C-alpha cells in the first residue's frame, strides 16, 4: 500500500527540519513570496459561555423543552451501579437489564477478573506511552496473536478505542481519488472515517446488495481504490448481511471488503465465530476485519485483523495507533481470558441465540414490531416517534425493565425504537416478563393518545 504523499507522510524529525528552515528565512523573502500581508479581522467576544448560542445546542434544548412539557424524563445518563449483567442496580432497585453489550456474560466472570488483576500487578494500570515509543508490552502482542488466530489471518493490531479504530483505519487507508461505499445503517465511526479520508462516499440502502452492485458497476471504475464497508451484525436492527454474496462481488469487482464485527464476534455462528461462520465464508476472503473489545470481550478498544502488510502499514503510520497510548494491560489480559472461555464454552453462544429467538418469538406473539431482527443478541422494538420511545423506556424502568430508546439522529426520523440487548445469562422468564411489560405499556400509550399530546407540545415549544 502506498503511504500518503506530502508533509503529512514525513517523520516528525523531517517535519521539524522543514518547518525550522521556513521559520528562519528572512521576513522580506517570505513576504515577497506570499504577497501582501492579509487583513486581520478582529471580533468582539462576550464573556461567559461562548457555546450557549450554538444552533445545534438549541435543537437539543428544544427537544428537552418538549419532553418537559409532557412530563417525559430524560432516560439517558442514568446512574447504574454494580456489574452490567442480566440485571443491574438502579436507585436501590434491581432491574432486568437489556441495555449492555455483555453478550456472553463474561463481564465480571471470575477468570476474566483474575486475569485483569494479575496484569495490573505485573504491568501497572497503564502502558504509560505510545506502543511505538515505549508502551509495547508482551500482553499486547499476545492479544493481537489471539485475535489473528481467531480469524485465521496473518496478524492484528489493537487500538485503544473502538470508534477510533474505524476512524483511523478508514481515514488513513483511503484518500482523495478513492471511493468508499457503505451500508445506510453503518456505524457512525465508519461514516466519520470515510468523511475524514477525503474519498468520495456513496451509501446503499440497508442490506440491499443489488443497490451496492449498481454503484460498483456505474462508478467503481473511476477510482483508484474502492472500499466497501459493512457490519457483521447491525446494532440498530439486529440483522446481518449476505457475506457470501459480498465475497463473490469482491472477487468480481476488485474492491477491498471491510467487515465491522463489533457486535457479531461471539454472537453469530455455532461457536461464536462471527458472521463468517454464520454465512459459511472463509475469514481470509475478507480483506479487513474490524472489531471491538467492549462487547463479547468485556473490555474497551478495537482492532483490525488481516494480512501482514495491512497490519504493518497501520502499526507504523495510522495516527490513531501511533499517537495514542498503548492499551491498558489489564484490558488486553481480560480480552485474552474471554477468548479462552469462548473457545472452551460454546454453549454460551447457543444459549444467547436461544434467548434472541425467544425474545423475537414472544414479541411477535404480543404484536410488537421487531423490524428485520433475526433473533440474535440485538432486538429492536419499533416505536416511531422519538418522544414516545423515550416515554415508553421510562415506563418500562418504573416496572423493572431497563431498555434504552434509540432516537433521531441515531436512526432516521419516525424510526425510533427501544433496543434490547440479550445476553447468555438472561432466563426465559426474564425475557417473557420484559416482552409482556413492553407490550402492555405500548398499548397503554396508544390508548392514551400520547402521539396527539406530543404533537401539540412540539408545536407549542417551537412557536
């Protein structure tokens, strides 16, 4: 892969030398080259909060005002206590919890906790430096080897943030004369990375591979590089792509195929092998595997796995890796322990799938709309109005069920939903109770004419 051109591709010492030379040139020479000095524009700035007039903030406060008018409490940033498992502590009560990524119930597992504590005893809490400089530890290499072995690929590189993994990798691999095509429901990190790359961006309707192919046929030939980015399991809808067809398209059109497995690792496939196992695809037929440590692996951070050349390029030049501190050793150690348990106890994956199917089955029986959810770890209950979804979430919490609303702009207008994350630790009884409470409260809101009240409050707040 070709490194970026220009001063941005130079080493820090080289940049310093060039910039130092520029600074020492005679002022007259610089003035002659640059022309007349620019006019300096001054602007009076009032004291106090200089961000209070941001129009984006005003939009947030308008939404809050509407919620206040109809007595809807903000469900976000609620203070929970204890380990996020099938239940969670909230204001002295125990809630059935459907708002965490602890898919296989490994967060808080004694073996995982022991591995993290042992790493702290040996390495301390922080790596204390960028891995390029002095933050490299054996535990980092061991984690990357385990990730690579999981996918059966050459190598992997671990980043300290899952979001930054996509932003940095996509933003660094792609450039102005390239094309990035992604699913309409792709995660924000994919969209931001694509935007920062400067490449041309195209979006295709969710899971519509015919639409993707049309874009590739009509436009793919006009660019140097083409990247197609999809997710292994979509976090908003709980469905996944036809990976086998995507691989065939990759072979036909020659693009780089990137799969974000943040939510599918340990969830899809008979043994938790992810979307490749689910779809019967060889992991090596995907160019770039991305994933996070914050879901099944019960930590924080992200990774890219693939060929040795891909990983080498990112390790030596991706800003999100080179200029970030190394992953905390305890996080790496706990992720390794999770891999051990995943391999040893595939029954956790089977129980998770059974729970997902149970939720979908019960929800449909009660007349709830679960969209295109396939019965995995993520099941949405479609509501429509954002404030209605927020109010429903609050009603559920009052009745002992913790499930958070997803509202615009995270999803399109009129597509708000409650999102239920299932874990292997949930019992069928907990699932049945959550569905029954959701259906009951959903019906009550409909009978009370909540949508009419919300429209009136919105009109009053925006006059």
